[in-house]
């Protein structure tokens, strides 16, 4: 379930990042509102997965550290946003889906 948590947290941060008006990735989503709503829902599910598997403190630590790492990675790769966001989003979705079966 840890892999699922990491993948979902990255996807949530990715949707929030893509919905930001300053990144230039908003045309990928089509609408900023749906990106923010979807990102919030996915982050909530990721938090639920992380606190449901381990203790609440450990789950929060894992979830927050993954959120910080995802935000940092996306901010660093900002110039490559048109290629980087869809590729890493697909990889994170695949890992989250695969994590459900492990």
C-alpha cells in the first residue's frame, strides 16, 4: 500500500501544479477547477492510504515528505512541463495501480 500512497500523493501534487496559472500546464487539464478538485481528492485518498496502513504519525510523515518531494521535483522540472507532467503522471498512475495488487 506504500507504493499506492506514493503514487497517489505524486498525482495529487501534479494536478495542483498543473492547475496553477503560472506553470503553463493548464491546457493539459482543460480546466483549472477540475485539476484542483481532482488533486485535492487524490491527495485525500493518498493520506487515507498512508494513515490506514501504518500509525497515524508515520503515515502523515510519509505523506508530507512525498508531497514535499513531488513539489520540489515539479518545480525543478518547470521548463519541461509540457513533456514532464504527462509522462511522470502516467508513471505515477501505473505505480499506484500496481501497488493495489502487491
